[in-house]
């Protein structure tokens, strides 16, 4: 068997090994690389930065544990920014598996910047049927969320006294791994004129660009790279910044494998044509 | 009657939701809020149906001793222990949070991270420049993969002549950004407009009772 044939039929375990090494080495031998802050990420930062102290931000933790490595560092960076600007935060989720994620992220934020639950932030927990929930918030937030995560009546929470619906919310930030950004745009943005920012997984970024360019999103934080950019803006060395090295090496490894696969394919095709001519 | 009543409900609710958007009358708003509450309540039943289907499926696998039936026992154990921890100790209870952080998150993250290995293997075998379309896709993918990580800029700044780097220090990132906001967005917009028109047409067909495939059988 020739070298090209062997490379064409390479055992997939060697490919797995290449990826494993590419991901692991940066953790063992860390190095620093510059992170360029893209405009969509800066737009989210600038919007939050311009909000007056005490403005209300609704943060949707709409992702499952599978996408936590990408979206959890992003959540922490965004929350850190909100608390550094002294904004009031309402947390909620439309994913049943994310109820604990939102609670954990808000607690972590509260510990790092001395935020008090029910005074500076409220966690409403999970509600099913996200279209109905988003539309319900537009009428009265106490309709879909009569109680918070710990079953305390929302109408009795001091922070919620003057917050009735989207008119009292300066920005909705959807941190999601599914189709919640599009739903926020359709149900909260189009109907109630709500400003929306999205933080999403890397694979979702391309699908959200039309909304970004149309002005239906104030900004977009895409994937672990977006999270690292946001960490840079809020001067935080979090897991996204640390994970950038591993993701960089994995991307390089995949590019190398794709190019190698194509070179081998073209050589074998050239050889096959030559054989036919002979 | 079995078909006519759901058809009437679909028609009345569909038309109401359509016209209430343009009539902000308190009476309409009150009915609208009632419908939204109903929709959320119905949403909860989806969870109950999901759990019911899961229990039925795995119970059958255990009773029939199907291959891998032991994993169904694990599913039951997980379901009972997690639900009990949440119901008894509350969703902020130590055990519930511990299960979530030490079992649920690592398992879910592991399953998802395996994708990187499968994608790399699939890309090596299938991502070939066989046609012009495939070649364009390949070039775009390489540009975006290179530009969406800091190592792209790092290598550019290390390899390119200094005068070029001074002019555009983050060229790979900017080229990737152009691919995303130019060709990608144009194609996406076309797809989205097509899908939206399809959704409007299907919605109207459902409201008017022309589309009935959501009933048990189209032949009924």
C-alpha cells in the first residue's frame, strides 16, 4: 500500500490523538496570544457601559450543561460587567436543565461584587414554553413568573416593585445555545421594542449575523472567542481566555488535517488519472 | 366532531391572535394574557409526556432484558435520586446541586466535547475540494476557522512583513468577519426569508384548516 493510500485510509484513532494532543498541550504549556475585540462584542459592552446606574437588565440563561464551557465564562463576564455598572439584574431561564446554572452564575457574581439577592438581583428560575413566557413578560412579568426561584412572590420582592414589563427593562441579554435569540427578537424585540443582546455558541454566530446587521440585536458575543473578548473588555482572566489557547490549537489541527486530506486526495486523483491514460 | 372541534379551536385562536396585535383594547389584552397562561400550562404537559415516554421506554427494556438493559436501570436510578433530591431538599439543596455540578455537567460536557473528535475525523475524510462549490466552502471554512481564534492573528503578526502588520494587525480576524458579515449573511438572509414565507403560508393553512397533517392521520 502506497503512502497516499495509507493516509487516505488512516485509522481514525490517530486523528483523535492529534486533536487530544492539540487540546491538552496548551493547558500543560500555557502561552499568551493577543485577543482582538470584534465590533459585535464591543457593541454589547458599549451598550451596557452607557446604561445609567440602577437600570434593569434581564439575563436569560438559556443553555444546557453541554455548552457550559463556552457560555458559562461568558455569563460570568457579562454579569461582572453589569454589577460593576451597578445595574439591577433579573435572571431567568427557559431551559429546564439550566435552572441551576443561572442560580450558580448569579451567586458567583454576587460573591465577587457584594450584590444582595432581592435587592440588587433576582433569580426567577425556569418557565416552559418560551414564546408564551416572552410575550407574558411584555404584559406583566408576574404573569409568567408569579414567584421567584425560591417561591417568593415576585410582587413582594423589593427590587421588583417598579418593574412590571419590558418598558422597565433596559436590555435583555440572551445567553443561549438554541433558538431563543430569534424568539426574543420576534416576541420581545418586534412586538415590544425591547433592546436585545445575544451571547451564543460558536456554531450559532453565522445564523445571527442578519439580525445583528439589521439592528435587531444591539450586539453579539459569539462562542468562547466572544467570551474571551468580553473578559478582555472587563479585565477578567477567566476560563474563556485560558481556553483560547486550546481552541486555537484545535482549530489549527483541524485546518492541518483538512489540508492534508485534500493534498492526499489530489495526489491520489492525479495518480488514478495517470493510470487511466497509460 | 373529533376533527371539527380542533379545527374550530385552531381557527378561532389563530384569528384572535392575529387581530389582537392591532387592537390594544383592555378586553382583548385580558383574553390574550389568558391564552398565554394556557400556553404555558400546556407547555408543562410536554415535560410530563417526556418523562412518561422515558419511563415507559426504559421499563420495557428492563422487563424484556434488551441488550444494554442495565443502562435503563441507571436511568431510573438517576431519575428517582435527582427528582427526590430536588423535591425533598429543594432546588438549592446540597444534594441536588452536587448531583448537577458533579454528574450532570461533566457527563453532558463530555458528550458534547466528543464532537470535536468526530468533526476532525469527518473533516479529514469528507471535506474535499471535489467541485468548485466544495472548494469555495473549504476556503471559507479555513478562513473562518483561522480568523476566529487568536492564533490566526498571532501567526499573521509573527510571519507577515512588519509594514503589513502595522497597517492591518488583525487581518485574519477581519477577513473572517467579512466572510461572516458579507457572503454568509447574504446567504442566511435568503434562507431566512424563504423559511419565514414558508412559516406564514403554513400558519395560514393551519388556521384555515387546509393543512391537517398535525392530526392523527391526514387520511382521516
